[in-house]
C-alpha cells in the first residue's frame, strides 16, 4: 500500500493510474485528506482527451503504482 507521502509525491508528478487489467486510466490529480485523521480519503484522476476530465475516486485505490 502506498503511504501518504508517496501519494503526495505521485500527485505532484502526475503519476499514472492504471486499472486492475494494467490499462492506463489517467494521471493522478489532487489528493483530498480526511479532516479528522489527515489520511487520504479521495483522489482525482485526470482522464479523457488531453486529461481535461477530472474524476473523483475514493481512496484507497488498489491500482496505483509504487514509487520507484
């Protein structure tokens, strides 16, 4: 599982989000934290042509790549 620091780093560099089948879904956008715990609760994924659509996805997401 990716920790909060790794998730933040991926969001800064636009980490690629893949589905369970390994196909690219889009780029990681923003990270929204739980106000009480400070842990990631939602992330956005930029999808579509030129990544112009931004979709909210609940965290944790099982298909984020590990930070090298």
